[in-house]
C-alpha cells in the first residue's frame, strides 16, 4: 500500500488527529434493536458525522477478528498481515522495555498451582501490580548461562520476560494450558530454531517455581506469546509524519513505539490526554488518542456501560475540535459487541472530518448510518491515505 | 485469500447452509420495471433479509460472465481464476464419470459432414440423447495402443471422451472450427507435452469417422475443451469443513466433488433435498443446496417462469430455517436475466443470516434492495469467509 504514495509525500505542518474508541463497533442487544453506538446520545459525534465522510472499515480482512495490535497497525496505515506482532513484544513495548533485535519477549502470568502442580487459578487471584513487581524482583535471581533474563511487571498478575542471547527464536509454543485443573504445558519448540529458546524457557520456569514455592497465591507462572521484534518501517519513513501517541494503557503505547511514534508516558485519563494534546500541538503533525474503556465494557458484556463510555468520549470531543485539527478521524480498532463479550469481525464505523472532505448524507455516527456514507466498507489502512490526502500531504500523481 | 485464515481455523459443529438459486440475478423485463427477483412474492426471503447482512457479489470479477463451475467455485470460497476447470472435466464430472489424475477429458459433439468432409451441421440436427448413446456405444470399438478410451453420452448431440494412459496432457487445441462449410481442424498440440495426446485424438477421430461413415445425420465428430482434472485443495484442507452437496443436476455434483464434498447421489427435487438435509444434519457442518430451474427458465427467456421458480424456493425456505442453521447464505452463482436468455456479468444479490450477523437496513431480498446492505459489491469468495466467521470457526488474528 505505501509504495504508490512514497514518491508523493509532501510533509507539512497540518494536523491529523486519530481518535480511537477501542472496540467501538457493536451489535444490537436484542433482535431488531440498536447497537451500543446507535443507542448512545452523541450530539458531538453526530455533528461531526454530518460534516464528514463516513464509512466502515475492516482492519485485516473479511471475516477476520482483529487483535488490538494488528487493529491499530491498520489504523496507522499498515497492512497488518505484512507485520505479525507477537503478544510478548506488545507487552514488552507497552512497559517501555528497550527490546533489541534477536530478543525474545514472552507474556507471563502469575498463577496458582495446587500440590500436584495443577493450575487452580490462571491469574493468581488477580494479585495487584505492587505484588507482581515484588515477585518479578525475586525472579531476578534466575541465572541461565549466556542468556540475559529480564522479568518486569506489567499490570495486576501480568508480567513480561525478555530473554537476550545468541541463537534465540520465538518459535516456541505457549505453556499456558488455557484451562484450570491441569498442569502447565512444557515449553516446546514449534520449529527447529526454537529448540534452544524452549530449553531456556524450561530452565527459567524450573528456577522460578523454586523461588515462588512458598508464595501464596502466586506460586506458578504461565507463559504465552513468545515473540521477536518485527521489522516495521516507521510512520516517518512511510508517511513523512512526526507522530505522537496519547494513550493510557501500556499495550497501545507499545504498538505506537513499534511504528516509531513518540509516546507521552504517564497519562491517566481523557482530560489528561487532552491537556497533553494541546501542549504538544506545535511539535507533531499526527496525534493518536486512545480510549480503552469502550472495549473493556464490551468485554465485560456490559452494554449500558459501553454506551456510557461512548457518551463520555462524545462529551470530551470539544477539547479536540477546539484545536481545529485539519483532519480528525474517529473510529475503533475492531468491534467488541457487549453481547459477544469479545472482539468480533464486524466492520467498524468511521468518520473523517476536515475542511477538505466532501460531506456525505450521513447525519449520525452509527454502524448502520455509516453504511450510507462515502466509502462503504474499506480496509482500515485506507484511512491513513485519506488523512494524508485531506491534510495536503500528498502531491498529484503524474503530469 | 485462504492463506491468512489457514492458521485461524477452529473447526466446530456449527452449521452453515449455502442455498444457491442458479442464475438468480436478473434484469427488468422492460425499462423502469422490476427484475425477476424483485417481481417475485418472497415473504420468507424478505423476512430473512430483514435480519441479515446483504450485498451483491461477483464470482470472478467486474464485467466477467461466470460459467457454472467457476461461479460455484467462488461460492465455495475459491478464487476461480486460480483453478481453471476445462470444459471436458465439467462434462465428465457432470455425468459422474470417475476421472483420475492424468486423464484427459474432451467434450465431443456429433456433427454432419458433406461428401468432402466439410461440416454442414455442427450439431447433427440435434439428435436425441438416445441416439447419442447408441453412437457412443458404437465408438467403443475404437482401439488405441496403450490408451484406454471411454465415450459417454451427455445430452442430445453432446458426448464426452476420456483418454487414459501415460504421458497424456490437455495441451491440445479444439478440432471444432466453430463454423460450417469447412473441414474440422486437425488436433494440434498447444505445447510440446500435448503432442502425444494430439496424435491419440487424431487416431480416435480417424477410426470414429470410419465407424460413423454410414450414419445419418451424425457422420462426424468435433472435439473441444481438452482438459485434465485440476488440482484443487479440498474444503476440508482449506477451511476445515465437512461439506455435503445436495444437488439434483450432474454438473453441480461434479463441481462439488472437485472440492472434496460428499455428494448425495439420487436427489429428485427440493422436497427430496430438504429430507436429505435434515437426515444428514448431524454428520456435516457445511451444506450446499442447489436449485437449477431459476437458471433454466432464465435461459429459456421465460421471465414469469423464472419468477415462479423463485417463489417455489421461497415457499421451501421454512424447511431449511426449521433446522436453525447457525449461518444461512442465499444467493446465486451468476445472473441469468430472462431478457438475455443467458448468463450475464451482473452482480448477484446475497443475504447472510445468523445469530452473529449485524442486521443492516435491507428489508427485502432483491438486486436493488441489497445495494443498501452492509457489503456493497464484493468478490463471491468472501461469502465463505463471512460464513466461517459468523459460525465461530475463525480465531482472533494477533494479540
């Protein structure tokens, strides 16, 4: 996708804002009913839609349910299948761990095992982050010859382990059995070049279980998402942008760093994000604002709470529009219908607003209203193209 | 297309039904009028559409009129241009001839030649199928060293010849000159590896002309569509499905076998198909139901009779919905407008119904109503993706 535009880039100081309501797309609560977004009172979004080009997008492809990382890559203008990103990398980047080429990162959950070593709780009673940090510090005692091991807390029971050394690979299966009442799986190579890493992981787990033996409830560990750093060209290289990420949650900062965004580290909430946006306005030309809780409430299966989160973002919109961005995109990275309590493959509504767009007949922001918009259902990565075009950053093609 | 989903497949027992009204798409009988489908009273299809995602599909591509075999390949989730199926193979599979890899099948027409051997009638006065069968039996006398020759009647003046032996290939040009007043062409190889088969075909024709010399009007033969069995991965391999075909007409059983479907052999009509569907419900997870006569009446140019066939299928729908399939797709394999008396390139309306879809504003099933649906005009092979997604057979992509 970027090849055609590479020679057309004309960077300027015009401002693009991408506002992502995580998991925005939804489904009706009951047959014949409205989705979360259709239910929400969203006067500001509706006013934007009325002056915008609207449509729906598919981050990866027809019928594919996007994970968060590929969903965001798509919104950042990349074809996600060209750049598979493992869970371990997302976790490591999310906590600012300085990964290097050749490192293997793994998501680790603290868990509870019974006397036979069978997992009784895959999340160790959801221990708080402080406890997780303490346990990670204890695991610093793990020593493996010629491999540097780093163990870092992420959030609650979640941690990340990074192995650094020669000849490591991410071709290793998860040890998380995704069930209770059974023992964790042994780390097994999924290809020959994963054998050494599988042995390293097995030795790590052996020592970790010794160190954690007396801990309650976190006396076990589960590993998943062995991953090496993918080689992704930056948004600067591909699009000539100077991008900035304004996200609260670690994973979204992680994926932003992967594409070379600057990241503001300690944001707490939408107000805080709006302040940071205003104070960084002069130094960047692309701003990614992320709101996590629409997805969280969808995952909880709480339809009304997801509606409330959408309304909260709607009320917050004037803080963005007050800055008069040249292009403002509002959308989600995937659908998380409350009725499904999880991500889904349904297309996600978007609006793209700015002085240069051609407003279409859509008058409200919703899944079905957007079907009548300019763009129909398009690949998510197209949105970046439109943002570049409508902010005057792409020259004419051909004479 | 299938590559991305190959690693996401999570087979389950949820049921997908694909109901194909052959040649469904149509055109208005007069300017400003309605198509066959728009004219038909279809309360059951309309009710389904109201709870479904709708759109139109193109089996092969913009402006391409699909033959039946590639039209169906597309609905089965394949990109038809990746798997060209020769005329000879379609004919052989259509009459249940058990073709093997390496066999070369050819469509043969009985024809009439004058005293100089020039073709005066390319269809031998459209001799009836019984006469055709008699002549095929006479041609069993053809003997070619180390090549097994099978000659089988198809319908009217149409027959199929299958050559079996070592080193055969389909790289041979047609002998049908597509004109009268000229001699048939010699069989010529279109590539080096077709030379032996061209010689075999020449010898077959030489002996056949001897055997038929005294016949009237069928004293000559024309061959076209030399074809080997294509290597098509099965629906099991590509999609993890256990598919079953419920078709009355031989050609559709043939193309179903090509993609590894189980086929119920002796179905007579829709009622019979419905019974077989119900009794096979537990043993498969994908069911292809085919109704031929919408296409036949379109080919006849009989607008009202095509409308009646659509209404017949509508009345039959409750027998399918009573089984509560998790995903039900209703569509056609191509358009056959009665006003054109043949296949056409127009997009074909579809609906995809099930608990997991996001119903769109479409309230009736018709070519123009479906334009307001979720999907716009998409490649036919996309429908299989959506069916897999909405039956929960595809895992999330990425972390």
